[in-house]
C-alpha cells in the first residue's frame, strides 16, 4: 500500500497544476473544437471570417475535438503521466503549429481578425506549459503493459502518415491545398489551424508505434478515434450537401476506416481498468 501511495504522489499528472492545465485544455477545445465542428457558421461569424469552405471549419473542429476528449478522459480517469505523455506530446505539437500558423497569417497581412493574435499568444503559452511537463517527465515508468501486434502497429503507421500529410498540407500550403481540393480557400487561417490540429497526431503516432504498448497509448487512441469519427461525419455532411470539393469524399472514406479500425484496436487491447 505504501509503495502505491508513493507512486501516486510522485506522478506529475496528479498534481493540481497539471490537472488545471487539463481543465484549460478542455475549455479551449470546447471553443475551438466543438463550436466550429457543430456550428461552423457561428464560429465564422464570431471570428469575423467569411465562413467559406464550411467543411474545413468542421475538419478543424473534428481534429481539435480529439484533444477535448483526451482532456475529459484524463480528468475522469485520473490518468497517470505514463498514459498522458503521448497526448501531451500531441498537445505540444498542435500548439507550436497553431502559434506558427497564427504568426504566419498575421505576417501575411491578416491583421483585422482579433482571433489570430489571441490564438498566437494562447498557443505559445500552452506550448510552453506542455513543454515544461514533457521536460519534467515525472511519473512511474512501470504500469499495465499490453503489447500491440504488428498488424495493429501497421494501422498506426498508416494513420500517422495520413495525419502528417493532411497536417502539413493545411499548415504550409492552404492556397495550394484549396486549389487541389476544389475549395475556395478564402480563410487561410482556418486551413492552417486545421492543419495544425491534425499535425499534433503525427508525433504522438510515431511514439505510439515505438511504445507498442496499449497501456501507454490508449488515451491518445481515444482522441484519434474521436477525430476520425467526427471528420468522417463532417465529410459526409459536406458530400450530402454538395460541397466539400474533392477532399470531402476522400476524407469520408479514410476517416471512417481509421475510426472503425482504431475502435476495434481499442476493443482488442483495452481490457478492464
């Protein structure tokens, strides 16, 4: 009993400051995840953007919703640092990319939208905080080990490649991406934020493959399932409404596949808590 209590006390994920960070993430991802996902027109109106390419607003919200779910799970389960290191890596990457996206957009001349400098400041602060916890890296190394089979690791590899491609494309080439996908590309910042949110899943995916232990990756996998399921629904809405250009049917099929496959992996390895 004593060793169990000592391990709990030495786990930085149980510290009030760390859990406060999760609450802040929960609030931020509600605004920047659930709102553009569910009511993209409202999000566009509040931020002063055109609302063109509604599907991209929904994609940005879908990717960000994964971080929302990771925060909820971490708080509800009182997850250990061992279980949360990968989600914090994803959060760190997302916020670094979001800060770069906002600075890039501002430098290009988009200075009339208040949300751009706000997100730059908030994302920079969040990246610093996430980086601090990653550097501290304080928590017991041992825990429930659930080795992942090679076929499932291959699935994680495919999902990681997809996150990298869509993330980089949206972040560094919104105009080209819009042109190839048959979208209008009016709101470059939205494209970049969608790419930033998607890109966060890439390094977490690489580390998940390296860990090959479902005990370490489950929270991040639940975030990825949420992202892909929400993106599939968003793409389906775009297809049914006759919008979304060429990207909507591609994302609908790919995201639905990954959502189902990753959910099956969770069913295979989750066991009981």
